[in-house]
């Protein structure tokens, strides 16, 4: 399925903008190359704008509005979309996870949300900045169900830093259940859990957690900061995160030894 066919104007202002950019271009009898010439960019950039694999730049929106006499419509849409990004990033992540065929992730300090038990999730959320613990907990568990309970779940590979495995969250009983859950997940045929041991020292993963999602025929990346996440859809940016992922893969313990490490850690709580 092509990226353009995944667009849903009712779900995202960026999707709405991409769809209407293509409609307006055709209505004005312009080819993708002609619009690229107008914007002083190449044809592939226009294609990426129209498939929402690249967000329309404000300066290009201003040119389009001026030439097509849209009374500033595309510039206004960019403003709306940027403001919407501030509040909808977690919702968009959950929707993309549910539609993905492959998930590749790195987490340095906590068990990833998709792998958390309810007790661990409650303890982790309570230690953060949640405004409504029960709502946030339900949202996290719903994300898990949307990924793992669908008829054809995605292929998942998770690299975990040693701190994520060894940091006690919620007390010994909670950690016992969480480690058992990790081992259970690691035994699924479509899930790989690999641990980056403490002995490897400094490595690229220390820059922070991320996820690479394969949705349809494209990859996109999600990076996480203290208060919110950021989506990267430009292929060049996604490629940089993929190189980052590969460098962590080079130092992570293989699947079998990683499971043995998890089992040894679980023994500490039994």
C-alpha cells in the first residue's frame, strides 16, 4: 500500500493538508514537477508532501497561497497542524503502533510501555507527571491490546538497557511480575527482547529512547523526550535513527543470552 493511500483527513490536519495539496495542484493543472519548479524543490519533495512523509514547509505554503490565491489557507493549515502536534502526539503514536507490521525500539531506563504489566505501569506513571492516573493507565493498556491482541501482530524487536531491567519500580512483587512478563513476551515467535549489558559502557543509546515503526510501505521514527514525543517522517531523518538502531544491535546480547539474563534477574525476586 502506498503512503498516500494511508492518509485519513479526519484523523490528522497534516493528512488533510497533504490530500488538499494534491487536489489543488491537479485543479490548477500542474504536474508534480511543475509545482516543484515553483517551490524551487525537486519532484520527490512534492511527492513526499502529498503523502505526508514530509510535512509541508511554511515558506512553501506561503508561495502556494500567493500563487493559487487561497487567502492563506495552506499557511493557516500549517499553523493549526503545528499546534495540534503539541497535544496529539501520544494518540498518533498509539494509532501508528496499531497499524504497524514491524516495531523496532530502544529503551534505556524503563520497561517500554508496550511491555509493562498493569502494576509496573501504575508505579511508573505515579512517579511521573500524570494528571489522571487511571486515564493514563487505561490508555497504556489499550495501546498494548491494539498491538498484541490483533489477528496478525507486528514483528517486535526491543533493545533494553541494563538499567531498564535492574531498576526497581514499584517494589519486589511488581518487578517479579514485570520480569516474568518480559520473559513470557520474549518467548513469542514474533517478539525479540535483547539486553544491552552494563559492561558495554558508553554507547549511542545513551542519547535517549526511540522507536522505528513500519506502517504500510514506509518507515517512520519516534523519539522521546522528558515531556513529549517527536515523530520523524523525512526518510533521511528516519535513516539516521535506523543507523542508531543498528549500532545498538551491534552491542546488545543475542536473544538466548538476553533471556538468560532476564531469568537470572527474576531469580533475585523469588
